[in-house]
C-alpha cells in the first residue's frame, strides 16, 4: 500500500490499476523452485519455435556482432527494404518494433488518450488491455463466440469514442481464426476514423491458401494496421523484432512516438537473414502441423477436449487448470495457465518437437490420473 507522500501515489490511477503481464515460467526458474535438472525440463508455455533458429540467422548474428559498439540503424533501412520487397509495399508503410508487442503499444500511444475507447474480444491477447489502460483509455471487451471473435458484436460496440479495434487472427490463446471474406467485410464496415489492428503473429502457421491477404487491403482501408512478428515461425523470439504495415500517414505518426533505436542491430541482421530462408519457415509450419496432429491424437486418447487451433498451440480443457498446471510443473513440463484470460479450466500448450509432445501427453495423463497415461 502506498501513502500520499510516496512517489507511486502520484502515478495516474489507471497505471496503478494495471495488472502486470506475467510471461511463461522460465526453465531456470522452475529448476530452482523444484530442484529439477534444467536439461530434463520441457517448456511448452510461450509459443516459441521448438526447432531453434535458422542457421542463416545465426550466421548473420555472428557477423553483426563485430559491430555492437555502434548504435543500430534507427530507421532500420535494410530490414524495411527487405520487408518492402517481400510484401510489395513502400518502405514508408512499415514500422519496426521491439517485437510486434511494441507496434501494438505504439498504436495506443499514437491514438489513445484518457477517456477514449479501444475494443477487443474476450479471451484475446493480454497486451491489448495492458496497452489500452496504460494510456488511461477504456477497454471495451466484447464477449467471445465459440472462443473466438464475434465480429458483428464488435462492430456494434463501436461508438463515437472508439479509436482502436484490436483483432488477433489467429487468436492467442484460443487458436481461433477468421477467414479473409469475413475479415475484410469487418474492416470495410468499421468507420474510417477508427484504427483497426489485425494482429497476425501466427499467420505463417496457416495453410498457404489461408494466409492473410490483409496487407493488400491497406490501399482501400487506410485505417488498417497489420502487425506481424519474427518471434514465432521465424524462431527469433529472444531478439524481439516485429513490424507493422499501414498507410504511410499512419506510419509517420507511429514513428513519431517510437523509440529511436527500438530494434537492435543483431535483431535487424537476423530478421533479414530469416526473411531469406523461406525453407526454414515452411519446414517450421510443416513440423507444427505434424506436432499438432500428434497432440490432438494424444488428447483424444486421454478423453481431453481442446479448441481446434490455427496457431502453434492448443487450448486444452483439463477441468481444473491451476491443479493440473502445478502437477505438470512437478513433472518437469511447463505449459501456460490461462485463468487470467477468463479460462480457468484450460491450459495453453505450445506444439513442441515430437519427444516434447509425448512428454507432455504422458505427464498430462499422470496429472489427470488417466489409466491411458502411458498407453
């Protein structure tokens, strides 16, 4: 508790009311807490790529490391140029971020003030309310439909005070996905003065025919921002590099509030190399599909329900998320509890390598007391 004479008491009430983001438990932390061998712990908590990074990215990092006494290119010229060429947009339409989370924060910095409203779905990514409340704005939560976004209800929630609408597609932590026709129809019907953010962090895991065409819509809808990341399918989570694609006038606004050197040199070099390794990304997507089928089959044997997913994770209904999560930790398996998303019966499980998936399924069976645990 703070007193009137403490500095924290003078922070805005909306900042003091924020519940901090809690990341997935690190392997080293669990090892310390339960005196486990770190080498024997399986982490399936943070939707990371289990394959390790592209060798091309590692080589680029090694080369760039020789210059770490220099500040990075604050404008990210080479990376923006590579992205512009890949995506078919002008470099002026790109904003780089310290992960795509940074881009989401920049949107709220540029467009939200106290009293404004931002709309997002129930069970949507936790950063949306965090970023919204940090600006003193009001978050409008639209109830989920089948664990996913109810787009008609979200459209109906728009008011004259609405400044931003967030849509995660696929959605984290539920894995639900909206097809292009419905998604574009929604964007087309949102008033042009309202910014629509399509958070597509998991787009590369979709089947090629389903991958988003949203970037091609920006010319028709200048209020549209598409955010993506190198943390997932590209395997660069630790380097924190993402980007947003948007109308050049909107990009100009975000760049005004962006930190000058928000993406470091190693991250920029690795991202450029990762963009040039399409085979790595496609193999990651293929491996993910196989791992998803493996986990789904194992859950079916255990009689455990789950939400069909379009990402690299599954939302699994274990009945008592807190109890099963704790049991899995004792077994050396880290997954993600999602009670903070209003889903206390569920756990979110990242698709891992085949041996990791089997380890999770066996541990889950033991946690649930299933006779099929070692079948």
